[in-house]
């Protein structure tokens, strides 16, 4: 077997390849449905949806039809994964089996994603426009799901052959988990506050910068999927696996399915992952509504809460691997499911329904504690979905010579898509339900304004989205169901155990070639990788945010050296205190000059700078300063001229 990842930097780069498409898929899952149907988003959050008409948010689609068609699209995505996986498993060309699938599917993936965020028929007006837009959105979503699947399945299918042993599989899975963490941190923690800043900046020149504009700026990141085209060593040039190299045994479609579904280890994992992913997907698609609608917070609150959830993830992954080595993968993963089920309930107990529309101190405390608790599970969710299929398919190929690794990812994706379709349908349906403490019953309405009318309440009457309140309990139940099923999962997932499990279904299989610890495995190196990723993940989006924030300070004050401030604050412990105080003083002067009310926060910056000396770009300080910057932008202190290309680069 040709070792395509013969250098450590190649492993890191290979793990990065799916970053762009995965990031935009996460972004679509987090914002798209709420952008085109903003029923669960409060009217004050102006960047989470795509457009407003007068004082009202625009609902582009038919609320009763879209959930049904979207569930069908998700189901279609799940079933199309299986034949597409077989294509990439058996394809034989002079360029190899995986690379053509990636290359051919990239163009429709990019084009269809763009069309999902463009509603061209709104000019028709009324329900007719909603009907046409619903069909348009579902069609392009189906094209995107299919092409995205083909592209990513081909990439994932190459992992079992590019990674030559368990240690390399663990490292690459760790890298992918790291980049997944960055994706989720970027989407859920950084984008809300960046969008608020961009919205405030552009609003001063009369342009409404919203989520769809931001999405189009990020689309060039899709090109990270070109990386595997230059790193996969197969095809005519390398003689593997199509020509005179060590060819893998051809596996028919039926046999591939049979081998996949007969794997007891893999199917047990599918059962666990299916129920837990149902809850995870419900949580992810409703994140905006849970924080912005249920808790009544804006982009700043979303950033702080999600930073607590995502920044510690690689540290948690390091601890996960340490505990896994002592207690086994089953016990460790079960603790993750329990912690996430507890964490998700904080969204209910910190909601407006429980604490009222104010009381933000209590909401932040509850939300941040829940985020830290949930971070223990988030990294494991990412890593296990890569590790289990690659481990099983890698051992199977070693024992039988049969390479159909993409089918394992496809079957996993099939079950995930089915429960995702069910979850999305449930969320899109129940988020139209409203209750009130001042009136009995439940009302179905497109907006909170309509709900007040149906309840017979005044314009300032309180209504609560019942669907959003139900989400935490649904997610909690799904995670606890996964916890129970996990008792059937093996205590460990070593190659030797996987081989022994395969021998139970195929007694003639010779497993003597699989040792307990594969040759060339270096556990200390894996730990080093996790420590490195812990540092990077905790700081990387803080570095980006800090640069963006200091640029805004310079724009407002006209005299701030943002490059020097960024470099010293980002890399020199305690230096951030000096620059935070300097920025605070200059922002106060600008606020006073323009009649904007702003409090002096120098004591707060000193305390935070001392508490977080190893984390000089601590997100609490950034969030506090960002709020002041946004307030000045909103007051029209400056009229910045920002080119679209510049926004794309800084984003």
C-alpha cells in the first residue's frame, strides 16, 4: 500500500480538506430554515433572516408545505448516499476511484448551494411567491445534498486506504474533529457577533447586510475539497488500485451492503448514533431559535454561550482519549451522552418563559455552565463518526482485501439523513406553535405578531414559542436513549476486537495478522496532536475576531494601530490589558463626543486580563468591547466604506 500521508503535515492538510464544504453545510443547517421562515426568531434580531418587508420579517416559503418537502429531500439524500458510495467504491479510471467523484460533484455542489440562498420569485407576491420559492428551495436543496454527498463520501472513502494504521486513523480523525470544532465555533460563536458588527457598519451607509450576503462571501471556501485531488495516490500514475498495483478485491453492490449490515460492531454504532444524532440535529437546527428566540439574546449572547461550548472541545477530546484508554470507549462515550442531555436542558431553564425577558445575568450563568458541560460531548460526536467507519473498514480490508469503505459512511449517512429528515420536519412544524401565560390554548402562527392577534392580546402581550421550549426535552430523551443502547457497544474499539467480532460472523477468517497494537502506532504522538489542537481551537477564531474588532476600533477612533495591537495582544500574555485599556479610553472619548451613553470598563478589562493571562484573546473581553463598537456603529458615528471583497477576506 502506498503511504500517501508519509509526512505529519500531510495528515493535517488531509484532515483540512473537507473544512469548506462542512463549514457551509453546518452554516446551512444553522441558519437556512430560520432565514427563509423566521417564525421562531424575535423581531429584534435583524441578521438571522434574509429580508424584512416594512416592520415585518418575510417568510419566503409555505410554512405548512416546506417541512414535508424538506423531510422528503433529506430522505432522498439518505437513500442516494448508498448507490453513490458504491460508485466511488467500484469506480475504475486512469485517475483512480475517489478523485473523479470529488471533481465531478464539486461544480453542482457549489452552484446548488448558492441557489438555495437566493429566492428569485419574491416579486410575484403573496402565497404564489411562497409556493414557487418552496419548490425552488427544495429542488436546489436536493441537488446540493446529492452532490455534497458524492463529494464527501468519495473523500471519506479514501481515509481507510490513505491511513495505513490505527494511529494514523486516530490522528486524521483528530484533525477532522478539530476542523469540525472550528466550523461549529465559527458558525455558532463567531458569525453572530461578526454579523451584528457588519450589519451595524453597513446600516450606516443604508445597506442591510444579512446572513445570505455573508454566505456568498464564504463560498470560495468550498475549494478546500480540491486538496484530496493532489494527495490521493491512486490511478494509472501510481498503479493502485486499478492497474498493476495491489488491487483490492471487487465488491458487488449487494455484497457491499451485506458486509456492512452484517458488521455487528458497526450496526451497534449505527443504532447509538441514529438516536443520538436525532437529538443533536434537532439541537443544531434550532440553535438560533433557542438562544435568540427562547432566551431573548442577540448575537453577543449567542457568541458567549457558544464559545463556552466549542472553545474547550479539543481539551475535552484530549481528556476523552485519556479516559478512553483507561475505561474504554463505551464508558467514555456514555458519559458524553449524559453530559449533553444535561447541558441541553439549560436552554429551557434559562429561557424567557422561566426567567422572563430580562435577568440576563442568570441566563448567562446558566447558559455558560451548560455550554461547558456540553463541550465534553461535542468533540466525541465529531470524532466517533469518523473513527468507527474507518476502523471497521480498515480492519476488514486488511483481513479480506475488500475495500468498500465509502459504503460504511453511506449507511451511516443514510440513517443520519432519515432521522435528520424526521427531526427537521418536527422542528419546522412545532416552531409554528405558540402559547401564552395570559391566554389558554395553543395557536399556530407564522410570527409572534400573528400569535398575539390569535390569542387576543395587546401588541405588547407576551407569547412564547412552544416548539422551541420542547426542543431541549426531545434532545435530552434522544441522548438518554443512546446511552442505554450503548451498553451493547464493545468496551474497546481496538483493531483486535474489531477482527474478533468479524470472526464471529465469519469463522473461517484468519485474524492472526491483526495484532492488539498495530505496527508503527505511536500513542504519545496522538496525545501531542490533541494538546496542539487544544491550543489552536481555543484561540483561532479569537485571533480572527480580535483582528476584526481592532480594525473597527481604528475605524471609529481614526488613530488606533490595529496591526501592532493585534499581534501583541494575541501572542504576548498580559499585553491585551494595555491595549484593551487604550481602546476603552479612545472609544469612551468617541462616545462622549457623539453623545452616546457608554460606561467605563477599565476595571473589568484589568480583571479579565489577569484571570486569562494564557488566553490573551479571551472572548469575554472581546464580547464586551464588541458591544461598545456595535453601539457606536449603530449610533452612526462613522460611515465606513467597506468593499465586498474586503468583507469576504476578513470574514
